[in-house]
C-alpha cells in the first residue's frame, strides 16, 4: 500500500472520529459560532490539501504535469456546473488521458 493511500485512510478515519467525538463530548450543548465555523470548513480544507498534494506533489518536489492539472481544472469546472461526482471524476480522468494520448 502506498503512502498516499495510508494518508487517505488515516484522514478518513480521523474525520470519522472527529465527527463522532462532537456528540460524545458535547452532548446537547451548542458549539460557539466561531467553533462551528471552523468545523464546517475543516473537511473541505483537508480535501483540498489532498487534491493539491496529489495534483502537483512529486518525490520531494513540485511536478507541474500539464495533463494532470488540466484534468483537475476540468473537474473544477464540472463541479462549478454542478455535475454529479461520478461525472466529475470521469471528466477529469478523460481529460488527462486524452491529453496524454495526444502528446
């Protein structure tokens, strides 16, 4: 198993534990608005960090692969257009594959 998959599994497990910890520790108490705002942006921020790491991360260096970045860009556009997640992934993979095939 690669290090990337270990990170994905660890982040997934951490997310589940983090979400489960809220009801366990807080019970029926309300979170302060500032803490609630932090909790709401934590998961998307971690996902964005993983996407950026996988998109331009190499072996201890930044790798700007045009096909990969175009795939991420196409996926971003599909998300903005509210495409379903499966279609977003298909568009990203197809874009990167066609660009690699072409050049």
